[in-house]
C-alpha cells in the first residue's frame, strides 16, 4: 500500500468537515467540524513528514494542535457568552452585522 | 546720494500710513501732514536732480539695492531702485504736480468731512506712482502698477455715497485688471525667456531672443499700457473716472497715472525696437486713440468729460510717438511732461469753475465767466493756448515734434500717421476752443438768483498760476538746444528722423489746421448763442456723446457674450459634468445596493463564499502547475 | 520497524482500510447526527482513529498527544460546553438559508475533487520513511527541533496559549453590578411577595420515582410544575408519570374491590401500561 492514501483520507475528512461547517447551524457542532478539518490537516502533515523523512511535518502538526487548543478555548468562551445573552447557540441568529 | 531714493517713496508712504491709520485725531491737521510729505518728497527729488545735473550724462544713473525680496532657486526678485534721467523726469513731474495738487486740494476739499482720508489716498498714490517709476525690475514695477490702480479706485469712488461714483470706480478697476493681466503675463514670459525681469539684463539681451517671443512680450506690454493709459480698446473707464474729485482727475487721470503706459513702453524701448510688429501695433493704437478721444471730446457738454476725452487724445499722441521708436521716445516724454503741466492746470481750472458754480459741470449752464473769476480765466486760457499748440507755448513745441516724427516714419505709413496727427491737432483746436468759449465767453446761461460765481481762494489759485507758468515756458525751455532730448538720450537713445516734409512745412501745416479748428469753433459757438439744452445733433455727435458707443459695444459684445457663454457653461456643467458625476454616484449607489445583498449577516453564507474562494485558489494553483 | 519504511506493509494496509472506513463514518456522523453530544462522540472516535494513524506513520509523540490532549481534553471541553449550553434537544436539520445546502454540497464535492486530483497529480512516489529521523527516538527528535529551529514559534505559541486563557476568562466572566442577596433578604422578599412562602416541594412526591426529572404529583394526580428544575423543564427533559400513576391507582382500586367482592361490571380492565410519556424517554420511563 502506498502511504499516499493517507493524503486522500485527509482530503476526504477535510472536505467532510468543510461541508459540516456550511450545513450545521449549531455553533458547537460547527466548531467540531473545524476541529475535524484541523485534524485532517494534521494527518496530511504527519504523512508528509514520513514522505520527506524528517520531523518538520510533525512539528507543524504539533503547533497546529496548540493553536487549535487556544482557538477552542476562545471559541467556546464566545459561544458561552453568546448563549448567555441570546439563549441560543445557532450561528444564524447572530446575524446583526449586516446592512 | 543713492540712499535718498528710497526716501522718495518712503515719505508719501509714511504720510499715507499716518493719515489712514491715525484716526480722527488727525482730522484737523491731516491736509497739512499730507501736503508736507508730498512737498518733502519733491524736495528730495529736487536735491537728487541737482546732484544729477552735476554729473556727466553717462554717469547720472543711480542704483539702490534695498533687500532681496524673493530669492528662490533661480528666481530672484529684489527691492531695488534705479534713478536715471527718465525716472528723474517722472519723479519731478509726479512730486511737483502732486505737491501743487495737494495744496490745491486743501482749498477744494475744505468742506469735505473725510478730507484726511482723501489726503491719505493721495499720499498712497504718490508712493505707488514713485515706486512704479523708480523700480529697477518689472516685478517691483508691477507692485507700483497695482498700487496706483488701487489708489485710483479709492479716489474715483471717494464719494462712494453716489452710486455713479461707486460704479465708475468699479468699472475703472475692472477694465484696469485686463491690462494688469497683460503685464503679469508679460513678466512671466520675460522670466521664462530671459530668466530674470530686471530692466538691465532684460533690455540688454533682446538682440539674442526670438522675434516671436519679443512680439508677444511687446503686445502684452501694450495691453497693459492700454489699460492704464485708457487707450483703445480699454479706454472706456476714463470718462466715468471723472466722477472722482477734480484734483484727482487732475493728478491721476490727466498728469501722472494715465501716463504710466507711456513710461512702460518707453522703458521697454529695447523690446519694441527689436519687435517691429509690436511697434506697429503701438503706433496704430496711439493713432486711433488720438482721433477717438478728440472726437469724444468735441461732443461732451460736461467740462470734465470733455477734458477727459482730450486727455485720451493727448496720450494717444504720446503712445504713437513712443511707437515710432528712437525718433519718438524723447518727444513722447516731452509731450508727457508739458501735457502734465497744462492738462493739470486745465483740470484745476475746471475745478475752480465748478467750485464757484455750485459743482455744476454742464458747460451749457456756464457762459461769460471771465469777469467773475479772472485768475481762473487767465490760467485756464494759458493752458488752452498751450494744448492747442499756440506758437511759443509748451504744447506747440512738443506736439509739433511728434507730428514731425510721425511724418518721419516714412512711406505711406508716415503720411497716414502724420495726417492723423494733423487732423487730431485740428480737432483739438476745435474742442478746446469750444470749451473755452462755452465757459468764459458768451452770455450768462446761469440763474443769477441761485448761482454766485466767485474767484477761488489763494490756496487754489496759486497752484494754478504755477502750472500755467509751467505750461507757458516748459516747452521752450526743453526745446532750446534740444535740452530735453539730450537729457534723455543716454536712457532712451535718440535718432533724428528724416521727414519728407521740412520742419517749416510741418509747422506751417500745423498752424493752418490750428486756425481752421479755432475758426470753425468760433463760427459755431462764438458768433451764435449757445443753446442751454443740447440740440439733438448729427449721428456722429450723438454717437460721440455716448463715447462713440464704446460702452454699448462692450455691453453687446463682452457683457452679453459673457452672459451667453456663462449660460452655456452652466448648462454644460449641469448636464455633462454634473451628469457624469451624479451618474457615477447613482451607478455606484445602485451597484452597492445590489452588492450589499451579499452581506446577509449569516456567517454560513460567508463561509460558503470563503470555500468558493479557496476552491478557486486551489484550482488556479493546480492549473499553474499543470501548464 | 517496517512501518517506517517507504512502502507500507500489508498489515498496515489492512489497518488503513479498516480504520479509514471508521474514520470517515465518524466524520459523517459528526456532521449528520442531530444531537451535539452524539456528534462530539463520533468526532472523538474519528480522532482516536487518527491517533492510530499517527502512530502508524511514525509520529509516536503526536499519536499519544492526540489521544491525551485532543480526545481527552479538548473533546471533553466540548462536552462540557454542550452540557453547559444545554443543547441536548436535537437540532433541526432543516435548512433555513436558501440554496445553502446545494451550494455547500456542490462546493464541498468540487473542493474535495480538486484536492484529490491535486494529490493524484503530484508525483508522490518516493517515501523516505522516518527510520533515520526517529533513530534517536521520536520525542528526542521533536524536542531537538522545537528547542532549536522552532524555538521562537514555540515561545510565541506559549504566549498565544496564555492570551487565549486570559481571553476565555474575560469573555465568560460576568461582573456583578450589585451585591448578591443574602438568604435572609431572599426570605423576606419571598414573604413580601406572598407566594410560595415555604421551600419548593421536592420532586417525585407521590410518583413512583424521586429522580430530579420526575415532577411530584398533586393530590388529584396531576404533576406539579414547581417540583422540577426550570432548566430541565426548558430542555423538555421531564418525565411525566402522572398518567401511569393514575392508571396504577385505578388498577389497585379495582383489584381491592374485586377482592372485597364489590365487582362492578361496567368498568373495563384498563391497559397495563401508562399513557404516552415524552418520546425520548420512553425507555427510561418503563419500570
């Protein structure tokens, strides 16, 4: 088996995550889909690391995880504070920033 | 000595500042202060003149550099004065006649509440005029040029409570702007051509410059001269300028300011000598104006307007002479000086008559005044004899020389110019005799119950006597030994013209036309009684009364034309310019109205757009790699 | 190890195809299940599969971190928030934005095809394997890189994490504008109001259970709103057992009458089970 299949899997997972972002209205689920996309990227990075025979790809994946953790913390805080004031977690309801 | 030059300008300037800023505290002494500064300026001028006479002709020119005004890169404007023979002549004329008229005004304006202000303006005028003739470069000359325009505006409109005076002031100012524009463009052109606008370098390098440039500069300078000196086609303001007080008419609109154009052309003689086309235009303007002014002067019943027409005509003589080149410059200036004497005297006489006649200006309401104001009669009469060129008086010498020089121009041109000058002399004799007869001779046409003609006070008559003496003797003094020509020669250069007619023949012809003109006037106004209301008159008379339709022409061509042009421009502005601008705005507005629909506020719509963009980027990247 | 070689072994291929299907299924479940909790669990499954793939690709450290940090910490954080926000009620999957679903599907498929085409086009034939890189140990290798080549990025991510933590606190912190009421003040206010002067009744009274989600029954057998938490009521997580209880009561009465011989023929035997309870909790409501 050629390890390039991992890349196909990553592309597939990334696309599924993207579609989820577009389709789901629940902000928490949207966030999960973003996590899915990040994970797909990480898989690609790890595969690339194996392909090139060095550890730089894994480092990038590692940093992605750190950044994702920071993002999740802030994002979930935003969701909680929106829920407190508006009693909803739907991204469609937060649509005041329009003309 | 040259350090005194700045004082010439400074004295009246200080006087003006003192009088205009001093407030009503100076009301009682204002006229004495103003006159004092004018006389002081004359005294300095006289001292400089005495000093100048003591030097050899080549070393007479003085130069004073005050400070660098605008030094920017290659552009350098200095406040520097140059006092040569030409400037000296003007300085003496301006300060001399100016001082006399200051003194005269003490009496003439005695009953005016705003006399202090009047003297302030007069001093301001003196300062500006002296700056004009003393400047050593065109830019500083321009400052003086605008300064005299301002003073002229203020003084014409001095009686601003009269709508006619206010309008006349505005008219004079606006018409002068046209000429001033010519001068400013000429200065810019000089700078681009010569890289400087100081008299010395500009006039010295005319030989190495293209004919076209010089012609353009010359024509622009002529335009400036036309505006300031009331020459055709910018002559229309001078008649209305008579709305100002009579001393103003005498000083500014007869003796000094209106001759600034002649000064400009004479000063720029080197430019005109090198540009024959411009010179031809100068001659044409002078010849046309001398006839134009004379005809207008014949028809006016207002004594000051008749004299204004005469002024226009006499300046036409000077401009024509200046246009003749080296054979005419000296005579132009000579006529300018003698004219300064006799025309100022005539105006002061007219002022004296008005003073005694309750400010009546219509000559048809005068008549037989010689018994009531003998001093005025005698001085006015001497001025009259001088202007018509009576043998032995100053006008005879100066005008005769100009006619001679006109013939000396040579060829058909010479004959036409000489003929025009002779015809002008005849008409001059006619209208001046008419003025004389209608004012001082014949029966009384005024109501003795209401008007009590009387002689003016001494403070007014003494300047008139001095000016009359000048108009009698100046010409002879200048002509003996060709004094004046030799005096000016280092500045203006001089060449003897070769007239096809001998000097005697020209003089005889002048005498003949003089007698014809006086005779016709005598036949029309001396033998028959003058009607108190003007008869309808011939077509030419009526046209001349209306200043030969100059205002009508201006109105139809310039005002109406301007209005139509403006309307067209407004229409174009509305439909084309505004249409384009508003159309763009409306298009943008409509477009944004549609575009903002994309801003739905739904974050998922934005996400779709982002994904679309990302897809396009990936596709583009793949395509680029695939190629 | 053979897994680090350029080409994967047959074992790895089997592993890939089995677990890959699980991963895709988990991802699909994540975006398709109506309940956020289920989505989160599916995603956790996908992540664990990915962790195994990391291990298979020689990223031992990342594989463990994926399990411990991602699946263990971050996903639990998600679950916390799901509980906190209380979205146990299922989301409606009906689309409200016009054309959104079609656009999403079209763009998603197009994008995926583009990505896969791109990968297929690229010449990715040569895999070097991580044998050399991991020779001194994977963690040591990563550490050597992080603390030399990537030390600035590492420091900056540290700053980022602190900022994120502070930011989360700032965002969720609510400043009190007035002093909290003491218990005494609350009781005084309650008496002034005149309603519910005694403490609220406990749940489950007269009902068969005393769990918090079962309202207590009033003497006439109807459920009391006061006995359950308003939050649970708002979520629709209340199990109403009033009808069951009434039915059971009736059955008991009938049996006792039968026993006493006062049988009344007009009343038929009621059904053994109660009326319809809230749909989701039918299972739990059964005894």
